[in-house]
């Protein structure tokens, strides 16, 4: 698929088939993420592919913040946990001077590389930022220098939703 076609086809998937995602497919999507650019090339991302059903259920029951119904998340055969590993100069000191948290930009770029690679392979994804960081860290036994930032559900889509409305180009682009 050409890149523009992949971008236009990608939707947030909230219904998955009961079909295992091969490890090689996961590795290829993470390989695309690995090649993402990052501030000072610090590559703060870490990906944890949670395939174990019991561990996925624990995440769904204990590490998702209350208030938003996400029962569909339990159907996803893989939960990708995006973690951040900060570097002193780029991710701690630089934001004090600039006010910009480069590590979140970097994670976003890598995550988007991941979801586009998944779409190209016929896999559905959905970004989830509504997580309890403390509980997620405990469930996954993460070291203190790795912070879970978001989840991406991953699997073969059981539906093909219509595109959601987007702002018109003229509403978001200003050329000076």
C-alpha cells in the first residue's frame, strides 16, 4: 500500500477477531517504530507486547482509569504498552529551558509509525492514553526509569468503521 492510502484507511479499531497476531507481525511493526526520529536521537521508547490473556485482563481491569467504558479492549489479542525511558539532558533538562517535553513528541512519532505499519499489515489498532501509570508499572514490574505512557490495542479487525469527521484543510493550515 502507498503511504497516503495507509493513512486514509487507518481507523481506531474497537472490535477484534479471535485470531492470534504472529510475533513476527508485532516485530515488524516495532521495527517501523524503532526507525522513528527522536530528539537528539535518544529513542526514549520501549514497547511491551502483552499477549498473555491473564496479563491482558489484569491490565484491562486494574490499569485503565475509570469513567470511560472500554469493554472491547478485553477482546484485543495484543496490548502494546508504550513506555518512556528518559535521558537526563534531552528529556529532563531541555524541557526546563524550552517548555517542550520532547520525549512525548518522540513517543507519539514512534507510536504512529507502529500503527501505520500495523494498518499496512491488515491489523487494527487503537491508542489508549487513559491509563493508571502506577498500576501499569506494578502489573508489568517496570523499573523506575521506565514510565508507561499509553497502550495500543492490536489485532485483526472484526469491523470496518466509517471515517470520523475531520477538520477541513483550510481550517488547520495557514500559509504565510
